């Protein structure tokens, strides 16, 4: 994607996460499925799951199959030209094994596993993904996560919103994608080659207002689930964008 396309896609008028209807709504609509492995006996830590989901989105965006003449390139373009939607579902046991058998990429964190799949039509989910539950993604951190690394990208969550882990995973993925679009090719390559280091943390309330007006990529949710349309959910703070 060249810089002009990046600027167009992240301008206020063309934001893929705006709640108001626009030209993006007239295009065929797709959704990017993400499946989190959540076993009853050993669920992942919440923050690790959020960070792993964000890295999963970046991984499929940068995968050779998603660009140029790759096998996923056309559907990735169609998805990004419409309203950007991501849905996180949970799987365990045999469900997870069936999900792993479908074309996609599994990204592993410290305790979390998230598999991301090429976009599918809103009403055209593969049956082994369609039967998975969206609910049941409530996760906790056994211990408070360490402070975010100030030298690495950080995805700052709105401290005033109460979202499920699944919803927050999708929002973190949105923010990572906006940052990816804004970066130069050089900075994208450096981020990818480093393994997409990032942190996902709630912002300090007193700092949130400054983040929202900083000019950094900001996700405004469409309001399909859990929160009001137009809610500011995540700011993507990449050092190259400051």
C-alpha cells in the first residue's frame, strides 16, 4: 500500500471504524475471524490474550499470502475496502483442533493462542467457526502486568469503558491495524522483523484525554456490540508515529 492510500484510509472522513454510514458500507462486507484458545483448566491471561490478538492481526496483514498476488490478497483487499470488522470467538479441545485445520495463522503468546483466518463474508462463515461461541471470553490477569515498555508500541485502552476480553481483543486488533496503515514501509518491516513487540494497557485516566487528541491512530467503535456507537476505545502509540 502506498502512502497516499494509507493517508486516505486513515483520514477522518474515511475511517473504517466510524459509526456513521459511508461509502465503505456500500461495498460487500467481510469480517476477519479470530479464535482464541480458552481451555477451562488453563485459560490464558487477559493481557497476554489482548496482545496476542493484536499481533495476530498484524501477522496476517503482513503475510505474503495477504499481499500482491497472494492467495488471500483479494479477500484482504475487499475486507479493507469495506467497514473493518473483526469477531473473536473462543474454542477449546476438539473445537480448537477443527479450527486449526482451517487455513489461517496461529500466533502464540506467553499463555495465549489466537488463530486468525482470512476474511469471510458476514453471512458466509465456515461451519466449524460459525458454531463457536462469542461469549465466554471473560479473562483475568493472575498478576498485574508490568508497565508498558516506553520504547515499544503501546495500545492504550479507554479506562472508562468496560469491555469483555473478546471485545477488547478485537479493539486492540483494530488499533494495531490503524498503526500498521500509518507506518512507512521501512517502519513496517522493522516492526515485523522484530516480531511485532507491543503492549496493551489501560491508559491512566488523566492521560487518556491527551492521547485522544494527540493525532495518534484512534479507534472509534461502530457500536455493533457492548458499547455505544462512536466510543473511543484504543489509541495506538507507535514510536515512529509520535
